[in-house]
C-alpha cells in the first residue's frame, strides 16, 4: 500500500510554512536586537586585552540645574572621557514657564538666557581635568522633557543617556511624574540613572577615577535573553576593569499565612533550580570572565538594593523588559525601584 506524499498533505504544508515564517521572524528579531545593542557588543579578545570596540560614542546628559543633575553630569563626563565620546548636555525649558516669563516679567529672552546659564552650569560643575579631551555641546530646547530627550537621542545618534533621579515616590510620582521613569519606559538605548544624594552617600556625588570599582552587580532574568544579558554585563565589567556578580531574585508568592508553610518546599525547589541555571549561564561566559553568581529570594528591588550596599557595588545593571500583559509591571518600573532602593548608579539596558 503506497503512502500518500507527505509534501502534498495540507496540514504538513501548513506546518512547514508556519515553521519557515517563525524562523524568518526570529532571524529578523535577532538582527534588530544586534543593531540596537551594537555599542554594547564585545568581540572576543585575547586574555588580558581590553575590548576596543566597546564604546559609548555619543552621550546625552539632560540637566535641570539641580544638584541631582550636577552629579549626573559628572558621571556623564567620566564615561565620555573613558570612551573618548562626545557629550551633549541638554536643558529643556518648560513652555508654560517661558510663556509666564514673557507675560508677567516682560522677558522674552528666557530661552536665550537658558543657554548662557547652561554654559555656566557646565563650567561650574566640571573641572578642567574632567573635560580634558572631551568634546561637548550644550543644547537648549522647549517642550516635554521626555519627548525632547527622545528627539535629541535620534538627532545626535546617542548610544547612552546619563541622568539624575529625583526619587519621586507615592503621590508626588503619581501627580507630577518622573522624567527618569518616563525615559526608562520608552528608551531604545542604555540609560545610566544616578540616584539622588542620601545620607551616607556622599561618595556618589563625584565618581572616582576608578569608578565603578572592583565589583558590579547584574540583575539577570532567567529567560530566552539571559545569555545575551549576561554576556553584555561581563563585557561591561571587562571594559570598566571590574568583576561582575550575576544575581537572580526568585520572587516570593504573596500568599496568606495559612498557605505559606505549604509553599516552603516549592520555594526551595525554585531556588535550587535558579541556582543551577545561573551557574550554567556563568559557565558559558568563558574562563576569562570575572563572574560570580548569587540567587536571592523575595522582592527584587529590595534584595538587590541591600546586596549592592553590602557588596559596596559601584554599579547595578538591569535589563528592561516589555510587559507581556496589562497586569504585569510597567516597563522600567523594576529598574526605577532598584534605583531608589540601591542608592547606587543603575545602568538599564534595552531588552
């Protein structure tokens, strides 16, 4: 009895067509991700050699003349000097403030004077040594801060945003909003967010020449992109001359007390599995990578913040993920919460 030709079977043809379409989609997605993260791709280098293609060539630092943005500007200049990149310092005028000044104060030159004040702000913030060999441009625009920052990124082909975080929470964050949180939700390039000054955090105000120091922390999600995230974190650590601690936080189920005892063995199993996956991931990075691993349990932002303080980490790396459903956290919200709790600069990478 002859078998029917498999290639003529309608379902077989449908399955093959779907498989080819999925394969094409995956290839296109990987190409777009490679283009997006091209400034962060580290090519293989001989042991002990510093990767030469790992640079931030165009850095944007939005400021608002506050002490928070003054600190961020110092970090932006330090990175620009390290990578021999160009630094653009941006100030965005509030259109309502410009209109009010024109009407109430009869001052129609506010936008022009903002440029002069921005020049003075940069000169008073950065030492001559910090600016040696760093080409920079001061830019003044008017409009919505988030939109104007996005425009500047496109026009200047920026590959890094460095900005201060005011740490607005609760009702203030709900009513006023946060430019940093807004940028994290929309960015297509890495964002280095510098925390506001807190008690006992004077060392954050001026980055040392050796910043971020001997230890960095990278928060890792164990999903299809974890290998890429870990390789990028290891490459960044090598570029900075640091080691990196890969950290995964197993979330705690919000369960009533009568159910917690029953979940204990299940939680231990999840932690063991996560530790095995993270160790295997670190093993794939190569023997020259200075990598250690740690698995924590509980609230991600709180645990990573506490670990950064305990390890005296100079930088925390997170990866932005798109929300899969409307009940999930907003894009960038976890990175912002880590920033508030860690009191350590946070580099959020587009996912």
